[in-house]
């Protein structure tokens, strides 16, 4: 069976991340360019600044991820960018870049929901994990308790109304 190599692109908030993944469970590379120091002086993420920094970082981060994985664009089977939720401008940078790569190398583009990506990350950490299971997901302004019924079938059992639970402490 042929290995499936995906190029994941994450730009939903203030970090530009590109990963090369083999068969959905093995990280060949994961490069993260953080903007935390840039936004600290404002007391939080400034969406326009985040978008501009994604533009500056995305090509460099992608190149480094491919180099670290020892993979070329020709070896990629699919491009998998985050399409939401997140900051619209930041998402557009990653999604537009992913679309351009997909078109240039003639490989499928498969959008990934940011929240579902957090759930799927469990499969990388716990290689034998298979649905069904319960998942507590916390990311940015989201906290959810999710019944993972199958790999792409989820039921939200509970969630915060408007912010992450971590901000209540």
C-alpha cells in the first residue's frame, strides 16, 4: 500500500504552521512560526497584523517543513489547509497559499476544520486510538466536549457559549 503524504497548512490565528504528515499519523515535520512576541504589546492578537505576518512567513515555513521532512512538492498527495474557524484574514492567507500550491502541482485540496483538526491530532499522539471516544477540545475561544462517533462523525455534547473555559479562572 502506498504511503499518503499530506501537507497541512494552519493559519487560523497568530501562528503560521506547516506540517508534512505520512498516513495521517506520522509527523515528518512540523514547523511553527509564532507571532506571540509581536502581539504581546497589544494585549492580544490584532487580526490585521496577524494576516500580514502570515504573508511574510508562509513560504519560508513551507520550504523549511519540506526540507525537514526530506519531501518535495511532487511527493505530496494532498494539500490540507485550515478553512475555519478562525480570523478571516489569517485563514485567507493560508487557504490562498494552499490553493496556489494545489493548482501548481496538480494535487487535491482538502480543507480542514480547525476544531476537527484538534480532534484528529489525538491520532498522532495515540497511534492505536480509534473511535468511538469522548474528547475535550480547548482552542482559542472554543471549549467543547465531543463524542467522536467515527473518524469524521462528531456530536458536540456541550460547549462554552462565547469563550474558552480557560479564561474563567
